[in-house]
């Protein structure tokens, strides 16, 4: 389907300025070619390039098994650090509770 551009020109009487008619200009524009085939080919080549890069990287790092071992070690370390932080928070809360209790006892004994 070709696209066309239409313009309508108004023709006026030079003496009176009244409209005497219309002239229509039609300009046909050629249909653009689609580049869909090149886009699909480019996407496929890009995906192939990424997959190849991942495979080469995994091979140079000792394979997928080593990557899994490293991931498990990182998870274990994070769990240990989280547990230690939780213990420290619990100890701090207990210390604050003891201090509040002593402060309450001091206030109570000073009021007597």
C-alpha cells in the first residue's frame, strides 16, 4: 500500500476574492521496505554471542560446579554473619533491659 499526501489549494477570483474552485495535489510516496529479517538475524546473533561468552567465562572459572560451590560458601557465610548479628542484638537488648530495671529500682528507692 503506497501512502499518499494530499493538499487542496483554494482558487480565488483576483478581483472579488471569492472562492472559485479547488485544486487538489496528490503526491504518492513509495512504500518503505521492512527490515524485520535483519533485526531477527541480529537478535539471534547477539543471543548466540552472549551464550558463548557465558560458556567461556564459566569454563575459565572452573566450570559450573565451582561456581555452585562458591555460591554455597557465600550463603553459609551470610547465614553465619546474620546469626552473629542477631545474637549481638539480643545481648544488647538484654543489657538495656537490665539497665532499665536498675534505673527503675534507683528511682523507686530515691522516692521512699
